[in-house]
């Protein structure tokens, strides 16, 4: 009897009380709360690394294209290899990404494009809808369609410099700017007199999660300097607070369209701030600011093939200064960031 009673007491002592169970659950909850941000940060670090690798691959593709054609592709042109000034092919809107597809292991896609010269980059054909891994950053969400019909997705864009760039310019008229990539006009390495390590080539632009969110373009009159555009976006709220939005396709959904709305960026406003066009239409002249889902800034590929992270706090000079003429020489008024966008501004070597 004594033995049985002792065993029962021992068994009773081995069980958890309700209080002890609640304490264990609370401790597990705290550990999960502590570990979850670390796991998310590790995943984002891996995605950012993949983004950097993509940009390196794309910068190398641009350099290989230059080796073959002795120039970089135009941001927007009208034929499969971009060697024609005709507006009868691809409606004059084919992007530089289409031109470099053979150099990112997409030769068959390039052949499809060149075989169908009468198709525009918004017809919804198989090759326009293609999703190319090298053109997509894994940090950028894939299931976002805030407006319009999605096409093949895109996370990267080409440098137009430190003045507003045209989203559409009726070809065969060329539109040059102070960056590397133009409309129906081509730059070469020899044109980059500021130095390839000091001149931006490619950067990121995210697909917006909603009409008024980061990555979209707001329609408003630009004025003569960037201040109006900067005031349209509230970084604290992470949304636009003024202006209107197009009902057409959002940025990030037409990889083959060379309009600046989809394929270009400017080095005027700092990364992860506003992008603005003269009106809520994707063919308008505008400020197209790099953006990313990486905390604090964006990855930028330079003309020498290197990739560096440019922060949101990069020096932007005097944003109250009027926009420089797209074809003018001279130092950028927009600080280090503006200087990185010009290929021949004559600025001294910049560290950031």
C-alpha cells in the first residue's frame, strides 16, 4: 500500500501544471517572435544576392552586345537587333532588353522577336508574355497586378541620366539624354568620358503593390525642377499623396517595351522616392526613380560591370535647381547621384 501511494505521488509530480504549460507556450512564442525577423532578414539577404547576380549578368550582356555592335543597345528602337531607324518594325518601341536576349541565354526568344517585326510590345503574344529569370529580382512580388493587363515581368531598367526622359518619342526621331541609353540613338564606351566605374548602367524598379505605392508613376505637371515630384510621395506613409494614375499597364509588366515608363530610370530624386510623368500616360516624359524591396536603397550596375548598393540618403545636390537640358554637357546639379547618371558631365570621381 505504501509503495502504491508513493508511486501515485511520483506520477502526479511528473505532470505539468496549467501555469507551467502557459509559461512554456509564452517562451516558445517569444523565441518565434525573435527568430522570425532573423529568418526573414536571411531570406531577403539571399534574394538581394540573387538580385546582384542578375545585375552582373545583365551588365555583362550589355558589354557583350557592345563587343559585337560597338555600341550599347538603345533603350527604345524599332528592330530585332536595333540597327534600324525604321518605325515600321515593332512599332518603334522595342526595348534594349529584347536586343540583348541572345547574351542572356535567350536566343530562341530573340529569334521569335525578329521573326515577327510587325508586332508591338503590347500585343500579348507568346514572346511579349515571356518571364525571363535574369530580368526579375526575387524580392519583387510576382502576383501584383495593380492595373491593366500583365505582360512579361521586369525588375530592372536602363540609365537615362539626370534630366527627365521621354517615355515615347515617335520614331525615327531620336531623343538623346545625359545617360547611357536613349531613344533611337546609341551610346558607346567612348562616349562615357566620366569613366565606366563612375557611370550607372542599370538599376532596379519594383512593381507597385497598389496604384499609389512605391514603384508606380504618378501623373502631374513636372514643372522646371524635381521638387514638385518629390512632394508627391510620402516616404513615411510609403505612398503617393497627390496626383493621378493611369488605367493602363503599371511599370514592371512590359519587359519588351522600351518606353521609359517601363524600361528607363533617372538619377534625379533619391532611390525609393517618387516617379512622376507629365500626365498619367505611359508615353509621357518623366522622372523615373529607381526603387527596390531591399531596405535602404537599390542595387546599381555600373558600366565597368561592377554592382554597388546606393542608399536612399545618397547626395542629390540642390533639387530646387532646374533640370539640365538632355543634350547639354556640364556637371550635374543633383550631387553624387546625378553625377553617377551622367556619362560625360565632367564631374570628378565620386565616392558614396
